[in-house]
C-alpha cells in the first residue's frame, strides 16, 4: 500500500497514515472486509517503525474504520460485506497512488429519488433544447468536426466569446490568455499536476470543494485548511500560517463558496492577492457560481485585480447551461498558461471540438438573458427551501441563507451519527453531502450540504419535508 508521508510535515506519521487510510475507506477505495497489510509489512514498505503503524491502526480502530483480531490481522469494518470474485483477488494487493476519492462517491446515487447531494441544476431550467439543436445541426452539416482533435488551447472563436464575457466582468485579458478545459475539475487537476508536488503546501478554505481536496491529496501536498467566517477565508489567520509554512498555492472558491455559500469580501480578496504577491505564489480562483447571484452582483473577482499573473482563474460555463458538455475556461498570464496548455496536451489532446462549437452560439448571443432568468428561478427555489427549513428544521439546526449559488450548508447540533443519518436517508431515497468530505478528515464535521436546484421544484419541496422529518427523528435518538 502506497502512502506519501511528509517526514517534516506538521502532522505526526501515525496521524498521516491513519487519515489517509480513513479517507481511502470512506471513499470506497478500500472495501468492507478487505484485509489490511500486516503491521510488519506496512512498516517495511513505508520505512517507518512498527510502533508507528500500530498507533495508526489503533486510531483507525477507535473510530470504527477497521477491526483487528490477534492472530488474524486487521480488516476494513464490515457494515455491508461485499463478496470478492476469486479471480480478481490479486487486485487487492496491487498498489495505487490514490489517497482518497470522495468526489467519485458523491455521484454514486443512481437510485436516489431526492438527490440533494449534487450541486447541479435540474434539466428543466437548462437551455438543453437550444444547445441540442445546435449540436444536431453541426453533426448533420459539419460532420468533419467529429474527425478533428481541435486546438490544445481550445477553439479560438469560443475563446474570443468567453474573453468578451469576462471583460464585461472586469477581467482584462485577451483570447490568447484563455484555455478551454473539460470543466473546471480538469483545470484544477492541470494546475496541481503542473505546479504541486509531494510536500508542497496548499492552503484551502475550511470547508472546501471535495474535488479540489481529492486532486491536491493525489499530488501528495500538505493541505492546510483555513477557517472561514461570513466574509470568507480568514486572511489574518492565513497570514500567520504562511509565516510558518510558506504557500506553494492557495485554492479559493470566493463567490457563493461550495459548500458553505459564503462570499469573500472585497477587502479580503485584496489582502489575499497581496499575500500571494509577497510569497510569489499562485492563487487558484475557482468561480462556478458568480453569475448566479440573487439580488446584486458579487464583489469583483480576484483575477480582475491581478496585474502580475498571480491568479489562475477558472470559470465553468457548462455548469449553468449543459453539464454534459464539460466546457470551462482557465485564464492565466505569462508562461503559467503555456505550461498548463502543455499539461493539457498530454492529458487529453484537447477538449472535444464538437462540444465547444455546440455551446458557442448560446454563450455568444443568449447567455446573459438566460442567466437573468435562471437567477430568478434559483432564488425562488432557495426561498422555498429556506421557508421549509424555518418551519420544520429540528431545534439546534442552523444555517445562513446564501446570496447566490446552489446550496444550503446546515450545521447540526452534533457530529454524532451523521454516517447513520446518511444510511437512513438513502433507505428513504434521499441523498445529501456529509460535511466530512469537505475537509481532510482531522475533525468530524457537524455540517451537511443540501442542493435545492437539482430537482423539479415540487420534488425538492416533498423531498426536503421528508428529510427534515427524518432529521428530527435522528437527532432525537442521539441527544
């Protein structure tokens, strides 16, 4: 079993081992009933003492992740034992380099009737007919698009359209400063693979986007989570942390943050940029939701204030028009972008040209009017969800209403039993995102995320009522 250990890191070696294995277990990379390496073998492969591994296993057992038996060994806790095909048993001992894969687990709800777990927009609100008609015409009239790889940097015409959109939001750049990616998830991955190596310090908000945590964990980075308040990441705390551990990269989702919904104030955005300048590091500004404000536009992006190329800005378009098309852009300056394009060329030979051409006319001519209508629809859904919470949420449950985006971030009175609540909800056809996956796993989270935009409005209301009744019953049982 491969685990990247930071010998000079802020966490002890037993803690690093136990946290990595716990994340592999909770994300399904280690199946229930799977046999773990012996203390002797794991200590040998990791080049640590057997005492170190014993402490890690004891920590895992104390949290119910594994069970150990004298003379038999240690096994992943068996909530629901899964049988293994005898012909593929050899695969269990085949090393991989995945420390966690929580994002993968978040999409594994094919039979759920009320999917509150996924930050997405229901198809009835999306312009699928318009984009589908364009794609159909392209396939019929320009079938050669399906035979073309396209430019590694992305279709020039689409980049020019996106460039005009971003210029309208105060980001001064040229089309040559943009790269098209297959969603912002690919953009995060390209930045990490290009600029982050084992032991590099990456700062993130606490909580943070699950997919980003997965990516940086996969690079062996030392992730340090910075607390937030109602103005976003506490930059004063970040500054003190940077004095001890200089940053290689700072990842932020400053506008209607996923999962918390908090928006970073303009003063903190400015201070964060000043910090990046002083440490000569990159900021990754992930911006999927800034067009989805309810009352007034959010503060200007950090990228709009960046004159020296410290900010790599990522904007998803498919998120709000057609997620299946997987279209986003990455804006960066100087040879930072050149290196990202080189990384993308090795990754996928360029995003699908047909998809880029399919979304282009809509973004060019219809996006602004559509975004205004979408904001109205999403605000209505958020307000209905908030009303139901106010009427039916159990005592001790709290939340803050977001000014935009897709999610509500609920704080429960206790972290106890949230995994059990998750199981009970799934039995009722309901899913939600446990807050634990939005951290690196040190402390159990009392939070859960609910998305109010993924279902038809009536289904959302019905599912939320059902969930709140279930939550009330659950909290009564653990008090």
